[in-house]
């Protein structure tokens, strides 16, 4: 089956900064794909390129086997995808019902019925003007609009922002349902715990580069957190064997924490035998720890990773091993 | 809910978006026109051509100015256009729909404006269709009627193009004015330069208008094409930065070094606020200033091109047009500076930044106004310098230029005050900016209304405008908190009400303090009028009231006599009427003043003839003339106006003089003499006639004024046209005038009823208790001094309670004490 999204060597430069630096990515159909990254990592830029709002500086990008940078393709893509931007701007003078009626003109039959069902599910008053809705209610309207034409691919930029916990949970569960019907969900989010609950695949973007890409459950299994207690904070530790990939290192006084991909036990055993090491503890890494490690960890490893290719390729190798 | 087509949904959305502007323009424009029509109708009652189509053209022009910007810029600023782009709809479809809606709505505005004009003409003038002068002006050039629609479509398309090109709605609107001005100047220069070309082949007027229409049409097409290209570029996907940027090293910088000013020490709050205001608005302020400076410079330079040579001078663009243009530029500055004061901070709730940090609203308010006011002062200085430097103020000295500069500043400041107030009242920045000119127009019309109808001193309008400044200050906290609730709008409404009422206060005060008539006198006048109305002869009175001036010292009897002698036939005819009992009534058809002059002239001549040679024929003629005058006086008492009554009293005085003559008994005969003296001494009958004439004059004038409140300012009081202190048709003026009339009637009534033996004591008691009248002569007595001393001869009751009345009674007593012999009864 063809990838729903296929990105190769994507670069995006703005005046004064590089938003994306050679990103490779592929999204399989029927998956919930989460793009994680801190503010300014380049998530929204990537989504804007995917939806045809922005033309990349370099690289290729295909969505549903079409090129979003081409004008004619971008319209077809928008017919088949549902997109919610990070801060959806709706016509605030329209009512909830009117905006659904208005948007239905752009899609095939059935939009209105699905939209009505959605707003009823979210308990949105159809005769209330959008300007009189709360922030969360507006987000629900935007989501309802994005879902109402039953899209093959949902592209959601921070979709749960502003939603209350209950609705957030309902929404994320509905994403699993969407994926179960063979549709694909591509979302960016800060809500790591929630993403952890629904995502099949994750990608962590940091300063325009993908730091980590892979199947979430496999990543969680292959990555461990090794905490080394030193007798002297000035003691330097050698790198473990080649089968253990250190993704990040966090120094806290006499403690060093390593995020290790593959061979965590071997690495722990290796450091235990080094001089100046008081004790070594190993535990499975959470997604949040992974995220922190990839975005806040020692930059020398990130640099090393970028030298060795890109993160996608690295993770694929890790998975194969 | 059935699924609409894309076109239908987009058109529905666009029309809903422009609906506020559409209704605001029609509502405010209609209101403005209604106000101006009412004002003009009040000021110029019954005037034809009051409702000008030009004032209705304002509505589509204003709408055209805003429609493009509203359709595009607002969507860009609210980012709804971005949402729409996320839908599967092509950029061409979006742009086409906006263009189509702009055209259709503009046509609809034109149609409704013209419909409004048609309805207003029917309602206020009872006129349908086009007037003759308009038809004549249209026949002068076939191009003229399509000029304004062409200009409006240019404005609409140019507005759309600028809105696609520029991100901020205010900037787009701001740029529209110089762009339009540029096209206008090009048009005028083209017209000027091609004048010799079409002068030989075409009618110059038609040719000129044709070139104007063609130029604007070219501009319109260019704007539409450019707008289309700009829209497609704007709606297309954003392109990546140019690859060469990476060569410069810019794109590889992931972090930027902190700028130098980060190391500055903290600045005072006022400086920070001023810096923020300047930084935020420097572009529009700079644009405004540049446009103004260039415009004023051109106003100075263009009139000098070619001097006053017929071939080269731009005579159509003389110094008056330059002055007007400079004033328009000042208005433009005031408009945008005022609109930007609050709305630039309103965009994206920027003002919340200050509100969240507890910055004093007063401090923010002052910092918003500080720089715009400085800009206005700088602009005024430039206007003054330009006026002096370019020397197009031919014949004007430095004082005039100073006055011009002050007027310019105050006008711009007034517009600024209005627009800054309006920009705070309307939460939508664009709607407030677009409709500001209409609000300014409404205030100007209201100001004229206050000036003309309530006699407001002009400085009070300044107070009103200042109050609008105070209004924005008082509502500043609510505005900063974005608390657009009933308190906010109610507060603004209250300040507006205060600003509108203040100019009316002096007029209202005058009206409240205008004393009414003594109720007893009013009742007496009413009663007298009702009692006498049964024998009313208004026909005669109406013919009598035409007199402008009464008999006066300057018109001596000799001169009058000479006038009649110059036409002996007429004189002989009139004399025959006077002497004949059957035909005497014919003389009542003359103007009473002419009749008095004629009678006095004939009496004088006849008496002179008798005095020189008292032959029987001459005595008989003399007697017949005296008797004729006596009969005329009797008829005057029964009928005629107040003025005719006064004129008859002049004849009574003349008869008394004749009766007092030493030879009167000889020339008149005892019977005639006694009959006349008894008549003259009967002051009760005379007073009754006076009272009735006075009451009728008072009542008729009151009725007329009530029925024609604003239509006639002639003041017909029993045939007298009296000068009053009020010269303009204002509400207090009308009331004051009524009171002056009542006061005059009351004083005259008191004079008739005074029991004082002579006019001096009566005058002192009833008319002039303060003693301001220095001297009272026999000729100009009593009421002649009411209200003004300048027109002594044209006031009613000039001879009432005069010495002659006492003399008549004394003469009767003399006659009674010296009865004549039976031989003398028939005289000679």
C-alpha cells in the first residue's frame, strides 16, 4: 500500500532561520501518526507544506500520491483531507449551523448530516454565533468541520488545544476509531501523555530535524533510561558498545542519565564496570522522557546523529536490529 | 439544510460580510441627507432645487471606498481567508466571487441612493423626475452622468487591489486616497494638455468630461487587472525564500544575537508608550505626512505654472481650488490620524497588553494623542510656510495667512476629534474608518443646524468637539478592557448627547427666558379682535399694507403738491373723487400714504388759495375738500389697517389745524366746523378704532406666523414692516420675534388705555419708564421710539395720545362756550 504521506529531504528556509532541515518521513495508511516537537521546531511549517499553503525550499513531498505544491493537486488534496490549523480562524459572525452549511458547499453530499451529528455529539448550539462560543467550543466546531466530509487523511495541528479533558479524551479515542476504519490521522501535539495513548507512530522534531521516528510501542521497548551514579562528578564515562545508541545524556551533579536505544542492558553492564561509578540503574523510558531527551539532551549526541544520516534512517536501523 | 453550491455559499458569505457597511453607509448617508435637507428647507423655505443629487452620490462613493477593503483585508486580518484556503476552493473562485459581489453591491448602492433621492424629492418637494437645470447640465455632456459611477468603480477595484496587496485594512484604505488623487491629477493634466486637440473637433465641455471618463475608466480597468493578479499571488501557496539568501548566510542563522537595545536601561513608561505608538504607526503617519506635504506643495506650485498666460496657466486650478484642496488634505489627515488613534491598538486586541499590565488609561490616552496632534501642528506649519513661500496668496497679507493657518488647524482638529471618538465607538476598525467621513458630514450638518437654528456661538462647537475627546478619555478603561457592553455604549451615547445639546443651550436659554405677553392684555386683544371681526374689511386692509414709508419730514407738502401738479389730469380726477360723495370710495383703493399726501397737498393748496382770495368758489372748493377728508377719515375708522388708521390720524391733525385757524369759522362755516371738531374730540370712538386695528394687526400677524413658521420673514404688523433684532430664521429668533410683536402690541394697548393727559407722561409711564428717550416732539411721539430710534417714521401709533387730541377737546369746549350766530352757521 502506498504511503499516505511521503516526505524526502524537505527543507524550508525563511529569512533568518531554517525551519526544516532535510526531513524524511513516511506515513502508512490507517495509522495515527503523531508529530512531536517543542515550540518553533517546525511542526506547523511541515503541516503547511503538506496542506499546500507553503512551498518548500527543497525536497519533495507527496500527500495521497499528489504534490501539494502544485496548484491543481492542492485543491484535490484539500477535498480528501480534513485539516485543522493550530489556531483555527472561523467566520465569527456566522452561527454554528451556518458555517456548516457554508462549508458543505465545498464537499460532497453527506457533509451536513455528519456535521450536524458531530455538533450534537459535542453539544454545540447550532444557532449560536461563533464569536459567542468559548475557545473550546470553537475548537470543537473546527474539528467537526474537518471531520464532516469523512476525509481519508486528517491533518491536525494541535487539535486538542483548548478542549476540556473529557472532550479531549473523547476526541483522541475518536481518532483511534478513524484509524481503525482505514483512515489516517497525522497530528502534531504537545500533549505527550495523550499522544502516547493513541499514536501508532511518532516523530520528534527538534530545530527542523527529526530526532526520532518509529513505532511507539517498539520505541518504548527498545529505549531505556540508564542512570549512572558517580563517585566524582568530574569522572568521564566512555561510550558503550556499537549496539547501544545513546540518544541523549542528562547531567545532574553526580548523576548522569542516558537515553539508550537498543542494548540498554549491555550499556548498563558496561558502565557498571567503569572506574568511578558507584551504581547503575536501568528502567524503561516513557515517551515524555524520550521527548525531553531528544529536545533538551546533550547536543553532542544530536550532532552525532545528524552526522550519521537522518533520524528516520537511524530509527529504522534500530528497529531492524 | 440542503447543500449549497460553492458560488452560492461564497456569494452569501461575501454579502453577509459587507452588509454592515452597506446598511451603515445607506443609513448614515440617508440620515445625513435628511438632516441637510431639513436644514436647507428651514433656511430657504420653498426653495427649488434644494435636494441636490450630489449629496446622494456620497453614499456610493463612500461604499466603493470601503467595499474592496472590507471584502479582502478584514478576512486577511481575521485569518478567515486562510481557513477558506484550507477548503477545496480555487483562488480564482474566491477572487471572482469577491469581485462580483463588489460590483453587484456597488450597483445596488447606486440604485438605492438614487431611489432615496427620488423619494426625498417626492416627499419634500413633491417633484418627480429630473429638474430642468439638471437636464440642461446633462445635455451639455453625455459623459457627465457616467463620470461618478466610473469613479466609484475605480475606487472599488482599486480598494480590492490594495487590499490584496497590503496586509492591513487601514493601510489599504489609507493608500486609496493618494492613489485616487494620483489618477485625478493625471486626468486633469491630460485634460489640460489635450485641450487644444479636442477644442477644434468637439465641444470643449463634452470633450473634457469625455477625457475624464476615459481616464477613470482606464484607471478602473488597470485597478481590476492589477487586483486580479495581486489576488492570485496572494492566494497562491507561499513560495520559499530565495536560495541566494543562504549564500548571504542569513538563512543558516538559527539564533539571532540580541540587539543592542536589549542592553538599554529601562525607560520611563511615558517614553515607552510613545515609542510603541510611534513604532506601530510610523508607516501610516509617514504616508499621511508625505501625501500632505506633497499635496500642499503642489497647491502652491501648480497655480504658478505658466503664470496667468491664457495658453499655459492652469486657470481651473487657481488659488481657490488650491485652498480647497489643502483643506481636503487637512480633512484627510484629521480623518486618518483620528481613526488610527484607537483602532491601531484595537487590531488583534493589542491594547490588552497595556490593560493586562495595569497601565493607566489616562496615560495610554495621552500617549495615543500626543504624536498625532504634533503631526497636525507640523502640517499646519507647513501649510503656513507653503502659503508664504509659494506666494500664490495674491493680495493676502501675513495676517490673512495666519488666520488661514488657524482655521486650517481647527478644521483638521475638529475632524480629528470626531474620528477619534468614532474609532473608539465602533469595535470594527475598518467600519469606523470608512464611515468616519459620513459621521463628520453629519456633525458638520448638525453644527450648521445649531449655528443657524439655535444661534449657537461657534466656539461652543469647539466645546462639543472637546467633549468628544473627553468621552474617549472617560471610556478608555472600558475600551482597554474590551468591555463593549451597554455601559460603554451608553457612556458614549451620553457624552454624544451632551456634545450635541451644549451648542443648543444658549438658544434654549433664550427661549426659556423670553417673556410672554401679559395675559390680561392678551385677553383684551383677543376680545377686541373677536368683537370687531364681524365688520372686518380685510380686503381693503390687505391692499393698504404695501406701504413702505410713512409721511415724513423730508417729504414736504410742497414736493407732494408738485408731484400731483405734474400730472394735472390725475390730480383733477382724484379731486373730483374726493369732493363727490358717490365716488369717494374709489380713493380708498389708493395706498393710504399716497392718499394722505394727496389730501394734504390739496388741502394746503386750497387753503392757500382761500387765504389769498376768499372768493365763494374757492371757499366752496375748500369746504368740499375738508368735508371730503372728513368723510375719508370716517371711512378709515370703520375699515382699513393699523397703518391706514395712523394715516387717517395725520389727516385728523391736518383738519384740526384747519379748524384752529382764525378764519376757520368763516371759511368752513359753523356747521361743518362743529361737525369736524365734535368728531375730532370724540376720543372714545377713535380709541375704539385704534384698539380694533391694533388687535387685528396683532392677531393677523400671529395667525400668519403660526401658519408660516419658517416660510416668510416679512413682518407685517397692520401694514407696517418692522425691523426686528432677529435676522435669521432660528427657533429662538422666531420666539423672540413673536415676543417682540406681543411686546409692541402690549405697549400700544397700554398707550391707548393710559389715562394720562398728554403723550409725555404716557410715554414715560408706559413706554419709556427708564427715561432713555431724551426728547419727545409733537411730530415723533410716543411709540415712535419703541425698539429703535433709527426708523422713527415707520412705527404704528405715532400720533396716539398726542397733544392734538387734547387740543381737539379744548377746541370743542371753545366752540361750546362761543356758539355762533345763526347767520354764521352756513358761513359765507
